[in-house]
C-alpha cells in the first residue's frame, strides 16, 4: 500500500505542470521542493535518531557555495602568497562535488559532537553554521561577500539522442527538483527500513540499551549525519543553480526554522511527514500574500502551525495515516526495540 501511495503521489506531482500554467506558482513549487529535500535530510537526523540540528542550513549553504564556485571558477591568494586557481567546471560536476563536500562536513561535525553525549550536537551545529556564514561574509576574494556570487550557470545534463540540455526554464527545473526529491526519498526509505535503520531507531528510543547490546553509537550517528548533510548539500546546489545568485543570507537561521516546522508539522520520524509539512508551509505564504498584510500573514502562519500541533500533536502523517487506512509507516520502536540480533546486524 505504501508503494502505491508513494507512486501515486509522485505521478500527481509529475502531472502538475500539465495543468498548472501559472509561472509564479510553478516557481513557488520549485523553491518549496528544494526546501522539502532539505527537510527530508533533517528528518533523517531528528525523526530517526532524535538529534536536532539547529545549524542544518550550514550544509545547505555549503552545497550552494561549493557548486557555484566549482561552476564559476576562482582565483584566490592564500597564506604565504600561495595562489589557488580553479577553472570553471560543468555545473553537474559542481552538483556532485557539493554532495561530497557537504557529506565530509557532516562527518566533521558528527565526529566532534557525537563522541560526547548531551546537547553538544545542537551547540556544534549552531556554531558551525555561524562560522561558515562568517567565512562566506568575510572571505570576499572567494565568495564576493555581501556582493554575492552572480551569474551562476544552470545545470546541464546529457540526454540520449539530445546531447547536453541546459535546464534553464521553470518546467525543466521543476522536473529536476522532483527527480532529486524522489531519489532522496527512495534512499532515505531504503535506509530506515534496513538493519541500520532499525539500529538508528533503537538508539533514539533507548541509547543505553543500544550501547549495552554492542551498537557503536558514535559510528551510527556520524554516518547518519554524513548522509543527512550530503542530501542537504544537494538541495543547496539545486538552489544555487536555479536562483543563480547566492550571498551569505543563504545561511539565515530562519531557513533552519522553516525546515524544522516542515518536519514537526508533517510528522517527524515518518517518511511522508516532511513532504506534507513542506507543501503546507512552503505554499501557505504564497496563497496568503495576495490577501493579507505581511503582519497578518505571519500571524496566520503561526496560528496554522499551532492548530496543527494542538489537534495532531504527533504531526499530520503519523496521526492521520492509520485512521485513513494507509500502509504502514516505519515501525515505531516499542518499549524494547534493540535486540542482540539487531546489534549484530547493524555493527
């Protein structure tokens, strides 16, 4: 049933450009889709391991800057007069490199914070995001600082029989974002339903018991952080090549808050939660803008969020899916979910 619902949802989103001819709404769907990918990556950490990353936008921004600089090229002077010159590469190479570099940054943050317990991951992610933002703001020779990187080229991909196609139009970018979102959803789904995914949920439910049966907590959480950061970097790369201009505001804390709202309202720990929450809170400002003043928009935005969390405290998907008879969600851990067999399979 879950597979049928997922394929039907994908078919619905694929059909949207066939009947939605408004370029403004299509643009809103593209940017919303990019942030939904970021929210899905955050849900992997928050929903399946219980680790809140309040600096998650750092991985998104790193992906955006890495992809943009790889595509534009740069010539910078380092300490000691040593110069680094990089000629522009194809944007698709920047997209791949953004995933790799963001994943490496996720590894760095994970190793620093998960070797100790407590709230260190939240503190380290916030600090990391601020440091990266300051670097982007002040290393003007490389990032142009507040002047922004401009004229970022659109992604071009090779298609059989058509050669290289540059994805410039909104329709092309819509399907590019939809493809990356579908691939990310599939990868996360495979991960959380694997032996490793069961170990992740076991860690969230009872870390002490998980450790007692032999699960390497630091290794499991760090690997999750790497995958989550890599997906966020892919979203950042899509953002840079679609908007075609980025500045240090891409690291704004409000973007992390937006991802948290998407995850919590849709239902953390559910695969479809960030998608449902993302669609609602990504498009709500678009529909409110023509009919309300800016102050009233934010009040309404907050009231809708409060109403959802008051009526459906677990989030939309975990609360409504069982009542509507839809298929199983990733099994929630019971009182004891970690067994010796789980530990042996996951280590």
